[in-house]
């Protein structure tokens, strides 16, 4: 009664088909609950009723999803080539569920981890960094064929025949197959329930339902060989093995190894998980127009970005926060108005090799707090540039200015020198006209701009304060005159800092500049200049003796008061200092001086003419011969 | 309760038609269980569970038990009182529950969250056990002879149906008259 080994081939074909479908069904159930897919998971019985696959119930042409009386959702793509890949039922089917962690910022050098890692060919390693993925589950489906016709199965078959009231061997075998098939059904239902109880299912649901960007993703790897885990990984895993099901010629088994908890994986530090925005977002009114675009090649050599919390693109802190991630270092001091966000303070300059300018500028309403330990050595854009607009980031040269501010300087929102002496000389050559050359301003020389404004202020009003505007440097290395006797030291200090601001209210200027647009800053400076008190009276008095001295040498007819002489005597000590400064006057200052003298001469001549005419009228007439 | 009952039901029901599972998320726990998709069976299960919940509300802090039995109908014998139907229970699941009302403490939220986490963990463990039991022993499951039968007959017994003084006795007598002496499970 025993079943001969060389039994009918159709029976063995059926057995082989059942075994093959067993593998396919296992893979289907596992991937359906572990492989994220695009289609919605919400399905109902009606969908099955309307689907064409559910209408067919014949065993020979039974659709794959109807095998073992368990209807599943659409077959994943992994099953499409399953039959082609699967060469033999004797090879184990190993399904590794892989949890991939990838950084949010795409890195060119690193391949994206979201791609499907399925591998039907076998033992190819994952093309990812070792620490960026981890096997969280391993499902093993195996068919072990008995080496010889086991008597155990024959007993089983006979037992089934006995239960069926001692039928023929065929009926006993049929009963055995039915019994075995029922066991398959129960196993797959248990598998369906079990896979939803494992810890990974929760993550699968979150990844499927969440529309947010997540650094974690699930993938799977299919192979036909079992790669053992390390002892450390094995200790973290639990195992569940279904009771093997005997077949006429072998045994089918299904087991799973899964991580006990996923909390460790989720808490493992890796790439920054916080969201990062496009730093050089164009269009935001708070975007610094002079910020270097991050897409430039030099930006890629920057150090890893510091993660920061997301800020609204229209918030006041946008520019500040967005900038720091590529900003190597920003110089701040207590005296300045710019404040940097302490949470975004970056390492010192030495860590950075990108000369991209910091994004923080007075054009943005960035409420950032500054740090004393930060050093500034970047190129700041000019606040007076007319081309600055909120929506057009300028490409600034990355070279460091020779007058770059060092730590401790008080004005960092002023642009550094963009050597453009030609435009400066053009501005200086204009006479009597206020010309704030746009090109001059664009070069970012705040000193130059201020000098021009100063020039305008002193010239048309006719005031005797030409000395104030005597200093019109033709190059950026010239020093402006200071207001007081101690002004030189102050100017020296400024020069050391690479900046010259001869006005006393420079702090206010910078303070206001921090928070206003460039145009507003220009207006404020102009207003300040127009309303500012004249330069030191002492300076004008000091200059007069020398002027008188010069007038006496050039024009002896000019009368001078004894008061001036007395004043000159009193300020002889300071006049020496000023003389040295005056000796360095430029052509424009000399011209103005000459003009003034000509005016005085004219006035004096007119007076004399008037006096002469009066004398002629009153006294004897002189006949002309 | 629904998780447990449906899990047991899913492991034991034999469907000739295509079985279309339906995933259901627990309201209070992060557990997904599966329903069989048959409206009649789901309705019957839900009714029994609602009965049990009603009994728990009436009898707080008391232990209760739900019994899920699968049986075969054997040997219909005609008697004077009616047809005698013999039930051969081939599988019985006893679900013991002790529902406690939480006491009000100062740190009620923390305790409730920890209690809920512990309950979820134990529920998950129970479901694992059910799957393990259902897979370990399958030989006793009878073979479906009649293709017209959709599922094995089953019975859900709750305390509410046997707790009333008069109803309990009537239910027992009725069963005795219908089924006779219950056979022992192998």
C-alpha cells in the first residue's frame, strides 16, 4: 500500500506546483506588509468581488492570489520575475527586510538609499554604506526533501486512508493532500496575522501613511543563501518558527528572525534628521541678495551642515538661520549691532575653506545674537549697492579684502574694499556736483561713499568748512580727517580695522544699517550728514591760521584781524599737526581754497572800489590827462 | 477582546470560499488584528463581546471568562423532546479576563500610560501564543467533508448568558436535552 517512489508524474507535478506556490505565497504575504508601495492600502471586499482574479476558482487556472484560500492585494513587482528567478524549490528563499537610513541632504557621492534592493541573483552586497542600513527581519522559507522515501509520510497517508474509512490508496493520498493543504491554509493565515504583530509593521505603516520626508525607508533583499548574523545582532533578535508541514516527499518550513525593538535603530545618530531648507532660496524678501549661491563648486567643500530647526521662509530669522549653515564664521562683537544666533555658532575659521560670504546682512531683519568668540573674515556686501534687491542674490567675489575687519572692529556691516579706484577718481574729479556714483557705491567702499556725501555737503553751501572735505582719497588707502585732536587716533583705530567713518554717530549708522535695507541706510546717512553739526570749530579755527599764512604769502593785500593772529599763536602746537595733514591735501582741496581766496579778493576789490568811488565823489577831482 | 477572539477565529475557521482578510487597527493599542471578512460571523462575535462588556460593567472587579468552542455535529437522534444533536467539541479556547477599574492617583496619566503599555505588551504576547498553539496542533482539526459548509460550527459562551439565576439553569438543561453527555476532548 505504500506509495511507490515512481508514482504518477502528474501527482508529483501537483506537489511541485503546490510547493512553488507555497514559496510565492509566502513572499507575497511578507512583501505586502513590508515593502512600501504607491497604491493605497485601503481595500474592501468589494474590490475583490469586482476584480477579475477573484472570479476564477478552478484550481488548475487559479489565480495566484487565490492559492491557499487567501486573497491578497495586488502582487508586488518583486513577484513578477519570481518564477523566472526561482530555479529550484530546493533552494531556500531568504527575504531580508532592510531598514535604510539616509541623510535628508542629498549627497552626490552617496547613492540614494530609497531604491529597491531586491536581488534575485544571490549574494550581491548592498551598494550602500555599511552603517546606513540594517537587516531588521529575516524570513526563511525552505523545502527540505527527504533523502529517501520516508516511511513517516507513508504512515501519514495510510492514517488518512484509515480515517476515511479505509479507502484506496488514492483516496488516502487525496485525503493526505487535502489535510496538508488545510495546514498550509492555517499556516498562511497565521503568517498573515503574525506579520502584523511584529515591531516592523508599525514602522511600515508609518512610512506608508506619512507624507513627510523621513530618513528611514524600508526595502528588501531576496536571496537564496543564508548569511549568518553577528553574535551581537543575533542577541538583539527574536525568532519565531512555524511548525513544519510535511509533504509526501519533504517538509516545508517557515521561520522569521526579527529585531526585538526598533527603538535603538531609531535613536542611532546618523545623518541629521532635521529638515533643512534650501539655503539660497530666491524670492524671499529676507534673502540676502549678496549671498553666494550654495550651488557653486566651492560650497561643496564646506564642512557638514549643522542641523537647525526649520524656520519660516518669511520670518525674520530666516536669513540668519539659513545662512549659518554655510557660513564658516561670522565676526561679532559686543559693540556691534549684528547679533548671531548662538545655536548656530560654527567652528572657527580654520575649519572652513570656503570664502563664501556670510548671509547675515543688514538687509535682513535677522534677530540674531552675536558671540564674542566668533571671528569675521568674510566679505560683506555693501549696504549702499543700488543693485541690491531682496530677490536677486548677488555673486560676490570670494577674495578677502585687505581691509577686512578683524575681531574687535565695530563696523562689520560695511562693505569691504572692492578695489575700484578708477570709479573713485571719477567721482572726485566732478566739481560742484553731488555725484554718488553708482559704480563707486557698488564696489562696496563705504568709506568712499561717505566721503562723497561729505563732499557734497561742504561744497555748495559755501561754508568755511572746506577743510572738512579736504580729504578726498583717490585710493582706498587714504585716511579721512578726523574731527578732533584725538581724531587721528580714532581714525587710526578705524584704519586698523580697515574702515573709516569720520562721523561721530557711526554707531547709530551701523545700528540702523543692521536692520534696514541699503536704500534706507543711504537715506539715513544722507539725512545725518545734512543735519549734522558742522565739524569742530576748532578745526576751522586751526585751519585759518595756516590759511592766513598761506594768504599772506599769496595775497598780501588781504587784511587779517589780530584776533586770528592771536588764535594762530594759541594754536601753534596744533597747527603743526594740522599742517602736516593739510600738506597732504589733494587737488580738489587746493582748488576749493583757491576759489575761496578768489572770492575774498573779489569782495575786497569790490569794497575798495566802493570806497574809491566815495572818495572821488567827496574829494577834489582829478583830471585825467 | 476582539483581537483575541478574531485571532482565534481566524486560525480555526475553514472557508471554502476565498478568504479575504481585513486589517483592523485597535482603538487603544498599536496593534493590528485581522477580521475574517464574513459579515455574519463578525456580527455574531461583536454581539457576544458586547454582552460580555455589559456583564463586566454590571460586575466590576470580577473575573470573567469567555469560551470559544469549535465542534462537530454528530449523530442526530430523534427523541421525545426533539431532535438530539450531538456536539463533538474538538477545540475550546478559554479566555480569562479580570477587568479592574483604575484607581485615581496623583500621577494618573503616567500610571495609565504605563498600564496601557503593559497591557498592550501582554495582549501582543497573547496573540503570539494563539498563533503558536494554532500552528502546533492541527491534526485534530476535522477534514471538511461537506463542501456546503462554509465554516466549522462554533460557539461563544460569555458569563452574561449563564450568570442569571434562572437563565443559567435553563441554558444547561436545554443543552443537556439537545446534545446529551458531552464527549471528552482528545
